[in-house]
């Protein structure tokens, strides 16, 4: 133990961690895997934000707080929040997490949440429900990134619990190349309630996904929870795409 305690700082002198975005050595940074220069490029989604997707509004505004992207969505959930905009270093965090088994990056995500009370407090008392992957996709990838994110949120916030209430019943093609309308059709009816799921009315459920893009996936998940009797549904993502 003592040996390890001594060796750890030494190892960092000889082999400094490199920034997951730019590759430079990470020194004097608030984060373990992002250098201080890249940390400054993070764009946190601070209030005021769109009430549906969490996209930040710039400046003071009056009237309904819904951004132009969400105006067409017809959301089945009540509210949404996102931690940061999914560009630059934030995009790299999501990328290593999703495609390179970079779960270590979640330690930095937890540190970011600790500094963002407007995001952290959003989870108080809620039950976190990760957006599921189809079993075939999960086998291919090896894990479900939304579940990994939900686990970190469960640790970093005062959420009440994490429950895998949903399953993905359809293997859908990747959404990245699809139009908004095609995305909606693609995920419509793609989800179902897990066989052992119990949904309690008046309990707040918070759907968790890695990125908010059009909201169609989250909306399809919300439809299943609504159908099962949920009355309070929110969504949260790490990034806004
Ligand atoms: Zn960097
Ligand atoms: Zn929006």
C-alpha cells in the first residue's frame, strides 16, 4: 500500500497522463484526463437553457423556454438537461466513453457534475432509467454507455435509484445519417418495458442517454414509461449534439 502511494506520484512524473482530447500532458488541471487548455474549451450548459433539451440560451429571454430544435419535437417528457455541448473536448469524452472503453473519463465527468449545481440538483430523488441498447448491439460494443453514465450520475448526485426499466426490442440502424423524420420512424416502437419492471405513478423517472440529438430516442422511451403509468418523466444527457 505504502509502496503504491509512493509510486503513484512518481509514475506521474515519469509518465504523465495525456489529455484525451489533444494528447498533451495533463498538469495542473481540474481534471485527470483533460489538460487545462482543453478544460477551458468545455462549454457547460448553464441556465437559462431550453426546458426540453437543455441547450443553453444566450442572454436573457422572455416567453417559453423552448429552442427551435425542440419546437418540432412534441416531447412526451416534462423537462431535459444536458451537462455540456458535445463539441471539442466534450465530444472526445463521449467518443472514448462510447467507442474506446474509456470509462476512466467518467471520473472527470463526476468532477464536472460536482461543479455544476444546476445539473447535479436536477437528479434529486429521481429514478435514473438508462436508454437500453439492443442485446445484439450491447454484445458487439461490450457495454451500454447510457448505463455507465447512469451509474456515474447515481454516484455523483442525490438520485434515488437506478433501474433498468426498459428494453430495446428492435435492432435499429444507426441514426447519425438519418433526417429528423426518419429518426423518429426508426425508433418508434423500438422500446418496451422490461419484463420485471415496476413503474410507480408520481415517482420522477429520469431517462439517461449519452447525447441529445433530435430527442426521438428519448421520446420513444418516454412513451413506454407513460404507457406504463409514469406521470413524471424527465430526461438528461451528458452532451447536446
Ligand atoms: Zn488537451
Ligand atoms: Zn431544445
